[in-house]
C-alpha cells in the first residue's frame, strides 16, 4: 500500500514539473522507430506480398487444402518437419544445447526409420517434442542483435540478422545436398504451399493493421524463441503484485 502511494506521489510530482513519463502512444511510436526505421520501404514490400498472396499463393493453398486428405496434408508437413530436425540439431550444437541436439537427432532417426521417411511423427508419441532452432537464433544466442525489422519479398517478415542467417541455414538443409536445382525448387514450392495452407485457419486472428500485427507477432515470437521462453513479463512480477495490492 505504502509503495503504491509513493509511486503515485512521484507521478504527480513528475507531472507538476513537466517531466512526466511518455504517454503510451508516444512510447509505442519511439519503439516502432527503433525496431522498424524502414517502415515505408517495408510496407511497400508488404503490399507486394499481399497482392501476390491474394492472387496466387492463397488460392493455390486453398485448392491444396480442398483436394488433399487431412492425413496426407499432415504427412507432408511431418516430412518437412523431419528434414528441419537436421537443421535444428546443427544449430543446437552451435548453441551448446546438448539436450535439444539429442532430442532433434533422436526425432530424425525415429521418424525417418519408423515414421516412413518422416511421414508419421512417431517421435512425438515417444515424448520427443519438436524443437525450434535456426541460425538466426544461434546468432542471437551469441549476442548478435536483431537489427531493424525487414519485410522480405515473398519470404515475409524478418530482421537483418534473420535475413542473413537464412544463407547458412540453406547449407544445413539436407535437401541442398540430396537434390538437383530443379528438384530443390520443386520441393521448396511444395513446402511453401503446405506452410501457407497451414496458416489459413489462423488468419481470423489478425486484427487491426495487418502490417503492424504481423510485424509485432513476428518480433515477439523471435524474442521468445531466442530467449528459450524466458521473456520478462512485468505484470507477473512479485513487485507489481505487491505495489498495487490495496
């Protein structure tokens, strides 16, 4: 109670002498300027992506969902997730995460052997949950900052760090070594359609300005992954509860 009253007195004092904290809207504008200084350019790329999605990608993904049985759709997604476990394994080693590396390697072995090349996710049934690691997270683990937000043509939301990290991730993808260029392009197209189809059910969750929503969700998700879920929540702190308990 006393702590809350002290904070209230300080706030009144700040307001009286003209150095009150920034309003919420002003603070949000400052945060946006720091994380998205290229917003004008990014929005143009976003409009291009949205136009491409509206007239090509989404209709193809809708057709894919309509003609593909659920078991096949899930199986295709599992195959790509199985291949992704190789990349996750490598980046887990780079981040000195032994448990994540062991789980990812075990998942790949189990699903490739018993899941018919990954079509069935039997590893999850054995308690080996899917891990998420990529080279962007590896750079973040070793202290490389994300840099400004960057909207990539076709590929969508990113940051400077994550965009650069896409290059080494390509070389850690087993399909890079197993397939010729035309085959790799075809596989990438199938994966893109499958991923886009999986996003359709969640589109109703987007509210307000689509660009801002997608940017904020991406940045928060990346921070969550890089921090391994250990993100600060000021509303969950003991100090917050104590200060505002009346």
